[in-house]
C-alpha cells in the first residue's frame, strides 16, 4: 500500500485530478479521505505536481487541506514544491507556498534553491517575490556562483535590478564579478554563443532551430538541437546585457561616458526594451548641464532614432531645483513641430506628457490625427496630464480618440477621459459609448470613469465585468477598483458582493 493510502481509498483519483487540473475532482478526492500529502508511484506529492504545472487553484486547495509546503517530492525526496514553481516562473504559486510557510532559502537535494532556479531562468517577477519573502540575494547556488553573477550571464536586467534592490550590493567583489561576466556579451552574438554551447554538449546533431521571443523587456533567444528532425535538447539566454552592464556600473559608481550609453541604446534600436530604457534612466540620474547639452545635440541629429533617444532623456532631466525643465520643454516642443518619423514624434509627445507643461498642449494636439496608431496612442496618454477642465480642444481630441478604430488607442483615450478632472456631457457620453467595447479593459476604464462621476450607467457595466471577468485579468482589477468610487452605500455593497461566475 502506498503512503497516504487507506482501505478502499487510494490517491490515484487525486493525482488524476491534479494532472488534469480538475479542481472539483481534487475536492472530491480529498473529501473521500485521500490525504493532501499523498504520493504517487514515483514518490511525487500532489502539491509538487500542482506547483510544477502552475495550477494555483489546486495548490491553494491542497494547502488548505493540510499539504506541507516544504515536504520533499520524488523517489529520492529531492524536489521541493517551491522550487518546482520557481523553475517555471510561476510567481502566484510561489506566493501561495510562501504564505503557507515555505521557507524561501530551503535547498533541494542537489543544492538548488528557489532563487537559484528563478535567477537562472531569468524570471524577474518570481525573483522579486522570493526576495521580498526574505530569500538571501548573496547565497551561492550549487556551483558556488552568487545569483547576481548568474543573472548577469543570463542577460536579464530585471532580475539584476531585483537583486540589487534587495541587497545584492553588499559586496563590491560580487558586483565586479557580475560586471566582468556581463561586459563581454556586449560584443557577442547571443544566438551563436548559445548554439555553440549546445553543439559542444550534444552529439549526432542533425540541425538546430533558433527562436527569438519578445518578453521581459527584451528578447529571449531559444536554440534547440535536432536529431533526425526531432528536438532533443535546448538552451536559452536573454539579450539585455547592455542594460545589465549599465545597472552594475551605476551600482559600482562608475560614470560611463554619455556617448557610450547612447550607443548602447541605439544598438538595441527599440524604445520599449530595457537595453534602451536603462541607458535613459542612467542619464536622468545625472541631471547636469553636460548631459543636457548632449541630449539637445541628439535632438538636432539627422538620425530619427538618435533624436528619439535625446527626447527620452529630456523627458525627466531636471537638474537641481528643476533648473533644466523649462529649457527641455522648449527643445521638445521644437522637435514635435519638425518631426516626421513616427518613432521621433512618439518620443517627443511622450516627453511633453511627462513634463505636463500646459504650453505644450498645441504641439501634442497637432499629432492627434497621425496615421500611426502608436503616435495616436501616445497623444492620448500625454493629453491625460495636459488637459484641464477648461481645455475644450484637448477634451474634444480625447473624445475623438476614444472612438478610434485601433483598440489600443481607444483604451488609452478612454482611460485618459476616465481620469480627467473635467466632467462634461460630452465626456460622459464618450465613456458610455465604450461600455460595450470589444476590449474588456476599455469597457472597465469607461465604467470606472462613469462611476467616479456617479453616473448610474456605470453600475450594470460593473456588474457584468465583475461577474463575467477573469479575476486575474486587468479588466477585473480596474472594475473592482471602480467600485470604491460609488458613493451610494447600497449600490456599492451590491457590487462588492458580486463574484465571478464558475465556468
């Protein structure tokens, strides 16, 4: 008889339910007498399997039924549920296990800890969850390397930042070792390096496949080796080494030349990626005349991308007492009048939105009808900080953008209208028109805007969003937050008692 099995009741039903992700069947098995800590033929616990498969609902059920969050799993008892969740980057499951008593630094039989797995795989959110729960950012993995060095090699800026934010700066030697690990990658072809390492490991390989996945503020390169057309192995790395180097240089107090930071960003070529944004952030922190002059010169370049980088730097480059702010606005306004490349217009409009200088309103409005959805979306975002109660032209532009054919533009314009301090019939009608938007997030923003204005049309929309929405989704969270704006106590209580339907 297997561990956890009683007469007439075995754990097979529980494991079948866990593998199938059937929460109702899990409840039935537990109620029939199967212990929550039952194991299968391979010695695996149900909690480990559920954690590995990222089944948050089943994990919570098992923990509530008494499953031990630290009980080892597997034939050799070497696997821990927390590590099983961390290796897949299942941050919510990690949170649930930690809340139930799992210790963040408990090691598996081979010496791996949850933080080791999360850092090695580049899961920044999971890394941060573990660190917030007390995981030691300096504790080496089984190969003796500190997590910061592993994260630097991986090329994961967000994981590096999480470690730095939680104390991985205590030892200068560790910072220097991580920087020495990251710097050579600035000149390497990440895909080629990963491919070479794989081919050195595998024999009789007949080919490779390389994939590039946009995620975590950058690109993850995945290389798989094939044998007779079938995948037999793989390895991956992220490409955020330029951002990692800049983060570590800042932590070590190294003042990198501004031209070098600009070159790192431009080599990336994408304003939304960490390799770009970390260079911008490093320059913001300087706030000096030299950096302002460099950014102003970049804004006068003939290269639209370099000009966009200059605009991004001017967005928050203030200097002591905000001395640079007014000059930065003048440069940015001039850029919006002259720019033709969408990437440059988007950057300049975004910077003026950050500056929130009312004099910039005409320069932002001129781009509201731009053919690029990215530009129109940024106009809608920036208008949120520029439009006041008296800005009829700005409000009219937002109303028009809230009916834009592009879903992203509609969502951003609706959110800006919803949060506007102005309250006019035109704004209310524009919000009401979005209550049935195909995008639930846009509908939720519209309902929230009407709720803040105590417009009764918000109530049925909020009921629908709360009853039919996905609890972990952004639309549900927006709708839930909107309930607090309802001043009628009876209505608010009714909305608070609305629960998602079971499906």
